[in-house]
C-alpha cells in the first residue's frame, strides 16, 4: 500500500516538474507576450497542482494535508485570475499580438 | 527513495526560477516582467513546500501559504499601479 | 575548503556592494532608496546566516530534535524587517515632499536649484 | 529556509513581496515615472572602483570570520544556549523566536513598535492628515473607468480567508511561525487588495481613518501598559509573572496581550501609510 502511494507521489512530482519546465521554456522561447502568458498560465496551474498532490500523498492525514489543500485552493484561485488580469491589462494598454502588429503598421 | 524525487523536483524548480529571471530581465514590455515575476512567485511557493518536506519539518507550510497570498496581491497591485502611472501622466503616452 | 565555509559572507558582501553602488552612482532619489533597501537586505542575510548551526533546525521546539539554530538573530531581524518597511515609507514620503517643492527627484537638479 | 529562519522568512514573504514594492510603485505613480535623466553623478567608473575596493577589503576581512554553520562561533556561545535550553520550561511555548521576542527581549520589541509608530506619524505628517472631505481621489476615477469585474469577485472571495488567516497567524505565533508583526502586515495586505479594487472612498468607509489612527496608538499603549501593570505590582517592567500564579500561564497571557498590541499597531500603521500614499496620486498637469 505504502509503495503504491510512494510511486504515485513520485509520478505526480516528476510530471509536475516536467510541466513547469516545459512551461518556462515556453515563456522563454515564445515570440510575444500573449503566447507567453498562454504557456505560463496553462502549465502553471496543472504543474502546481500535481506537485502539491504529490506532496499530499507523502504527507498523509493531518494538519499538513489541510494546509496543502489550502495552498492548492489558493493557487487554483489566484493563478488564473492573475493571468486574466495580466492579459487584460496588456490588451488595454494597447499591446497587440505578434501577428497583428505588422498588419496595423501596414494600414 | 522519496527524497530522491523531492530533490529532483527542487532542482527543477530552481532551474525554472533561474529561467523565469532571464525572462524578467529580458522581457521587452512591463507585462512580460510581471508575468515572469508571477511565475517566479508561484515557484517559490512550491519550493518552500518541497523544501519543508525535504528538511523533514513540513509544519512550515504557513510560509508558503503567506507567500501565495501576498504574491497574488502584489501582482494585482503592480498591474493596478502600471495602469495608474500610465493614466496619471498622459503626455508621456506615445 | 575555505570557499564553502565563508560563502555566506561573500554573498552578503556582493549584495551589499550592489546596494552601495546604486546609492553612490545614481542621482535619482527613488533609486537611491532602492539601493539602500538592497543594502539593508544584505545586512539581514548576514545576521541570519550567523545564527545557523549546521545540523540544527528551526528554533521551534519539536520532538526528537536536539540541535536548534540560534533564535536571537531571527528576533532581531524579524523586527528589523518591519521597521525597515516603515522607515522606507518615511523616506519615500520625504521624496514625495521633495518632488512637490522642487519639482524633481534628481539629486543634482535639487543641488543646482539650491545654489541658484 | 536553509538557514532555518522560518519566522524571518515569514516576515520577509509578507513584507518584501507585498507591501514594499507597492509602496515603491505608489511613489513612482505620485512622482511621475518618466523623469528625464539629465546627467548622472560624475562617473560610474569612479563609483565602481570605490565599490570594488570596499568589497575586496570586506572579503579580506571575512577570512577570519567563523565558518558558516559553525556551532562554536562566538554568536552561538553566550546568551543563545540559555534561550534554547530554558525557554521551553520558563515560557512554555514551542516557538523560541516568539518567546525571545515577546518575553526575554520584550523591551527591545517595545522600542521597535514605537519606531514603527513614529514612522507612521512621520509619514502622515509629511503627506498631510487629510480628513478626506473632498471625494475626488484620482485612484477612484481610475477604478470607475475600469471596474475589473472578475477581479472584484475573486477579491471578494479571497479577502475573508486572508483576514482569517492573519488572525490565525496572530494567535498561532506561540506554536508555529508567526506573531503580531506578520499578522499585522497580512491584515494590511488584505485591506490594500480591497482598496485597489473598490476604491479609496469605499475603503475609507470600511476602515474609518480616525478609528485606525486611534487604534494604532492604542496598540502601543496596550504594550506599554502591560509593562506598567507589572511595574505597579512591584515587579520589573514587562515582567509577566504578575498576571497569574503559575509562571507559564502568566507568560502565556503576557505574550498574547503583547502580540495583540504589536499586531494592532503594525496593521494600522501599514494601512495608514498606504492610504496616505495613494491619496496623493494625482493627475499630472500638462505643462
């Protein structure tokens, strides 16, 4: 039983690590702000949840589990909201997506 | 056995934080920098949680929780102030 | 190996010198305050790192733990951080007043205006 | 975390990541971001050389410092072992940082709280004790232009848990990381989040300005009067043993009251500072 939990938590941790790595590579490599926010926003939520779930599996019952669930809830709430706020603020400030810029310049 | 995976996760998190810092320095617009800062912040939350388990005292998740909250507040606040600064000095807007 | 024994002081010094450089080489008062903040942070790290005892854990009493790190620097720095933000706020409000009466926050422009 | 300073990490997380950059940005918003940089001071090269020399001298100076983590460094030898070994029995709470902060060195902490309070008064007197009769804050105009509905809803969901969490931090400081300083800052951060989305005008209605001014002073007074009570009962200043017969219970009561005073003062001063910063944001005149 404990071995199964260990393996599950290891899988969760490793998948989470892979996802954040891919997310940050997207943030580094993508050409403009909106694609970057896409890379960061999408991977961040799932990766953070996976890592926290992996930790929960290690933690077992108790106050620690409760706090981890609390952190997970907060991250699930705040991370998409922050991404939304960023995207909206960037759009309002007049930042256009990569492809659109050229079109407008030519007009 | 479990520790090994925790260490792997920690190292990945550190690498990711370094890469996010690169974007924060390079980012052409202020929003790129805020995005990288947000990314850095969530990674710090995860890092504190993982480190708590790694050092064997997972009671200290309070710090991670605080960081998650405050990180959100400061990202939102920074965006608000970017907006305010842009609107309070209209002549600089090009 | 001396590098691993003293690296905490070196990190502190590098950080401290970055702050110092900003303070003496920028004329913008807000940048100077940011430099002072970096300097202050380096002092915090210096204090905290002297409190560490290898093999010890955080100074919260727990079972099966005998070695704790030194709680005294933690107390000093804990209060110093909050005092630091309060004094930073004071400095920033001084900058706001300077801007209101001089119309600039550049140090050399303020000096020029004083002399003329 | 690798230096085991949980409480400090807590404070730095709350202060360094939240309040401090927001204050900087508020100042930038007031002062105007795009200052023309006419001429920097003489030359960066001279400054760099000076910094380099100082840094090298300091590094030479570290060579005979005790090594990182050494258990026999002078800092570990004198008063710290007493705190570590006896605080469990004398104070009876697990978190040594709290027991040193609020009991052994309560007098120092009183000084720090007074410094924070004084800084708050200084900020208020520099930026003006406006009693907000004019209802035209610039930030309210901006918020009215752009309501951010989603963020408002999320803020409404998040603020009560944050306030609750700050109370948890306040009263759990005896057992885990936390205490008055951190709780005050977190509380203030929640109010700041509220202000940024619902406007200064509304926030001023929720948090009465005069009330928090009085409350900030009451926090310091609470702290000081604890000391006065013990002084009048014939013990030393801030000696908690007058509150109960059992020394550990007495310490518990004393620490609880003192942390409460600290928390109230810090929260109120941070809110006051933030309010007086953002009410100074104005539309820049076009010259």
